[in-house]
């Protein structure tokens, strides 16, 4: 989805609109994966699909390390369209060179689901592949799904300001 991979800690928010304008109702066979890839065959994200109810969509966490998607959460949309924000938080690396990441689905300014996943420090550094947003549709056959993406916000750890305080004075107690 983006030209440059993510290699730094920070929070990014992406607006995702999935639409099937050539149909009145979303085909239940159509599923769209929206998430991140971080190397050959490694991904983490959410699988979006319609439910049996018109205008109700399910979002299920899906990872390359898991055999099947998690239990769904539900979003409302129109008969053929759903819109939500995807927030990716990449934390600073830990002592054991593991980087914690959090991927959240935000709908109507409320976090409806969030999942943690781990990546190796080398994924972000030393020429590693980094994190890239990925959108993949399945079950379409000869049909299409329109995907509209928009950057909502980006805040990198390098942009955060450090609070500067003076020396702390301690006094001995009685």
C-alpha cells in the first residue's frame, strides 16, 4: 500500500473504506484482509466480510502464526459499504529485542477491537523488511471491491518531546 516501509516506533492511523458499488448488497463470499505484512509470509491484520444481516459486517483478527481467524466483532455499514479506521502502534524495542505492536479497529471514534502482536527488532532495523500496510481481497472471482485509503494521522516516537525538569531536592524525614 505504501512506498516506504515503517521502520520506527510510533502510532499511525489509516481510514479504510471498502465498497462493492456494482452490487446492492455485499456478497458474503467476498472477504478483504486489511493489515500489515512484515516479511516473507508474515502478516497480521483483520479479515472483513459481510454477515447474514444486511449492512452488518464482521471483522476478525487473522495472523500468519494462527491457523484460523479469531472470533468476530461487528460493524455497521450500508448494504455494500463499510468504513473504519485502522490504528497501528509500534512500540520501542525491549531488552530481548522484541518489538510489541498493537493493531486496532476504530469505528465511530470507539476502539471496537485491538490485538497485540510481536515482531523481531531486526524486522525494523539492519535492512529488515519493516512493516507495510497490506490489503488483499479473496473470493471475488471476476468481480471487484473498491478500496479507499486515507492517512488520518501519524505520530512517530522521534517527534515526541522530552519533558525537561530540573534537579529534584530530597529532604530527610524526621
